[in-house]
């Protein structure tokens, strides 16, 4: 078992003992997502694969919050925010905009990009470096801003 799975199991036991239904449900959802992916790929997941699952869980909840806000459903926004806080305990911290800009600048210099025609080459290289640690839209914006 990975460190994440060990942590999830320990926190699951703690949530059971504390009768914390919200944490219990969210941790079970995360564990189920990890197990489903393990069955799908047929091997124990790498740390990067686990991070990808956690990032997917975060993104799903953020999208739900946006939809609930658009529908004026504050009760669902509050519940989903609580779930998001629990998922964020396990997800790695995302890079800041400054850190992303620095990686983009370094990558542009490394690949020798000169203009907007090199967008795909730069994006591919940057996403390989920041996989799971930065939002793709933030990276896209940073690359577009720096490629003129």
C-alpha cells in the first residue's frame, strides 16, 4: 500500500470512531476511486497516478460548486465546499501563478520557442514538468502571455 492509502485508511478509522459522517463519506469516495483505477490499470498505482485521481476529485467538486452557485443552491455549495476541504487534505498543494510563470519562462528558453507557433511544443513540455501540481488553464494562460 502507498503512503496515501495508508493515510486514508488511518483517517477512515479515525472518522469512524469520531462519527464524522462527512469525512467518512469523502474518504470512502477517494478510496473507491483509487481502487477502481487500480482494477482498471491492473497494477498498484504510482504516486503520480494517485495525485491525478485526487486532482480529478478536486476539479469535480470545484465544477459542482460553480454549478450550484449558478443555480442559487447555497446548501449544496456549503456541503460541496466541506467535501472539497477534506479532499484538499490529501491533494498536493498546487503551484502558484508565479511558480508556473517561472517554469514556463524556463521551458520557453529550453525549447527555443520564438512565437505563438510554438505553443503546442511549450505546452507539452511545461505540462510534463508540472503534471498534477498546476492547473492546466493557468499553464495555458501563462504560455499564451509569454509567447508573443
